[in-house]
C-alpha cells in the first residue's frame, strides 16, 4: 500500500484547550476512511489540521516524504493535492454551477477555459448534476449544491478528498443522494477521509473506521471490527444507539 499522508504526534490547542492529542494516522492510496465520534471529539479539527486550515500546535504531516509543517514548505501547492468538501458547500453564489467547478482549475491549476469546462462537465455528469450546469446555486437544493461541491473537489484531481460532515447541513431526504454520490466515488478508487455521523454509510463504504473521543483516536479497525466487536468501552457506548437499531 502506498501511503499518501502520514500523520505523527499531531497536536492542536486553542489556548488552553487541547483539542487533538498525539494523533497518529496513515492514509493509503485508494482507501476510504471514516472518522466517527461525538460532537467535540476533535474530528473536524483533525480534518482542518490535515489541510492546514488550522495550524497544528505540534507533530508532523508527511506528504510524499516531506513534512508539510516545516518552515518554507509550499502550503498552497500542498493544498491543491487535497480536495475539501465542507458542511456548508461554499459555492460562489454569483457564478453558475459550471463556473463554480471551473474556477479553481483555471486560477490555481492554470488550466485553459476549454480544458476546465471539459473536466467540469465530466465531473458534473459523474455526480448527476450536468443538466444543472447553467443554474445558479440559489436555484439548487442543499443536496444538489453538495453534489456540485463534490464535482468541484474531484475536478482538481486531488490525491485525497477530505469530507467534513458533508450531509450534516442537509434535510433528511437529501442525505441519501449525497451519500450515494460519495459511495459511487469510493468505488472508483478515490482516496477519501470522511468525518460523518452517518453510521450505516461508515459501516458499508469504509475500508477503515476511526473512532475519536476527547481528542484522541480511541479505536480504529475495519468496519466489521468497529461495528461488529468494538474493544473499547467508550466505542461500545457511542455505538450502542446505532447497534440497537
């Protein structure tokens, strides 16, 4: 297995509040990792620290053999290799759908308009949004906006896509369409790290599941191990509601 990211001794504090404590995590090419845990366990902070939206307080993030936290490392370039899908879509309301998917390709990757448009259309097709190419975000449902955001992320051809609770801002009836889109992408061999409250999705789609609690990785393993026979009491307690249903 080829490791894309190796995270060692990662820490993050906000003032006196230590949110991440000594995190170790390897992300391998083609792997789908789901991160589960209660609100406030550090899941989103871990994701935001990986792509340096938050600056870690300590530790190292090794990408292709280099520590991205070293002084002088080209952070904007590193970020182009990591896709990010947020809870709140973050689309530009003054642009239509296809312009949203093209924008970063043109400005960051310096692609021509023509090439960017071709890639954007292909990826909108993948997420079932090609027929909305000329619509404005205001005309779309939450689920449709999130699928556009996913198309935008994959259009950058990243090594890894980070999903930060991509369904938490959606109405229940729209959650399914986004999860289905993500499942389709997982099947194409895309490397994905997903912070999610959708336990069934984590169980069915992941190669590996990580349970976080109070800023540490309390347990990790295959979906069968975590959902079938969790070892830690706190994992059992967290999953008890889900496992009963």
